[in-house]
C-alpha cells in the first residue's frame, strides 16, 4: 500500500557563488598549511620533551634538565642542539623544505662565485644555517607575523644566509661550482686546541 502521508519538503540546497568559492578554497588551503606547520612544531616539541638530548659536552639533557627547571641548559629547537632520532626527524623535515620550497624558488645557477652542494646535509654549517633559515621562515610566514613578515624574512634571514652559504669561501667552497661537474667534499674545520693542565 503506498504511503499517503504528507511529505515535508527537504532542505533547500545552499548555493555559493564562484567568487566566494574561490575565497573559501583559499582560506581552507591557508588553514590546512597552518595546521601542518603547527603539527610539525608540536611533533618537534613533543620529541624534545620525551627524548633526552645528547649535547656536544657528552652529557645527556632530558626534558626537565633542558627546561625552565635548569637555567644552565635552556630548551632549544635548533638542530645543532638535537641528537639521535630527534636530529634525524628534524633533518628530514628540513630537507623537505629545502628541496621543495627553497631550492625551486631561490636556488640560482651554480657558479664559481656561487657554489652549491647537492649533499648539503653532510655540511654541518650548511645544516645549521639552513635550519635557522627554516625556523625563521616558519615564524615570519605565519599569519601572526603580519603582512610584512615575508619581507622581513627575505631581508633579515634569506639574503644573509645565502650570502654565507654560497660564498666562494663558504661551506661549499670545495664542492660543485659547475652543474656539469658535480663534486662533494666536506672541508675540515680546525680542531680545538686544549692546553694541558699542570698537575
């Protein structure tokens, strides 16, 4: 037997104009990018709090030692303060940023006056400088940095980092100076001299 009860009309479909749809899509893309950035930062902070960090002096600093409880050793997100798995995770994230954003946009032609090394991750100075540049990029491209944030990043961070990294006597001085002749050699650094303590 057919249903003869009165039917209630369904909801009226909501229509969005094409102009508003573009704005919504742009806002959604910005929100997704911001959530991803926050996720990376939260992962980094979470690993710092749970993983002990071996330092250059051979001691291991955990979350409580590296935090406010110990003013002797402040907490740091800088890659040179990390060790083990925390360093590997941070280097992987940095490599992603360098390979997919920095180099495609700012990787100018290689020459004798502007060397580059495809194996930059094996040069400690390059890792430190690129990581600092990436940290500044995360902060200064965030919406909270304001409209002048990207300009400040270019002027105060990117330009200075590239001058030092790609200088003829910089960390890549012994590496590739021509794309047709790839070369990689990590320059030796002077070992610290320790004065003998008289007994």
